[in-house]
C-alpha cells in the first residue's frame, strides 16, 4: 500500500509552495456573520450576570465558582503571563562560513 501512495503522491518543488509576493490566503480570514455577532453581544450582559451570580452563590460547587471567578478576572485584567525558564545551560553553536571567518580575523 505504501508503494501505491508513493507512486501517486504529488512531488513538491523546492522552496515554498507559494509564488513570491503572492499570498497563500488572498481573501484573508473569513468575515464573521454580523447577525451572529449581534446576538452574542446582546447575550453578553446576561452571561456576565450568570458568572457573577455563580461566584456569589454559596450553594454552587466550589470548582464551578472558581472557574467563573477565573473567567471574570481573565476578561477584566487579562490572563497572567507565563514565565519562561531554561533549565541547565543552553548549548549554542556558532557556525561560520569561510567568508565570515575571514571577516572575523
């Protein structure tokens, strides 16, 4: 079966699949339906009220209340940044062409 797919597979040319200067997506991202956006905007105040009431409801499950609180805080203050750490020493290798070596001396 692998033989058959290898024979029928289209071979790619060298380089990128798009012509230089031409976009791979000339139409851009599809536009959102304005009717749907209108409906979602209209429902937003009720959604916020539900989140706030769930956070304040002592009878709701704690994990649900915490999740609602996280959503509210993320919308108001943005999500917390995630620090990046490197463990150990990173290995950096500098590769120089002959021209670069001549310039370095």
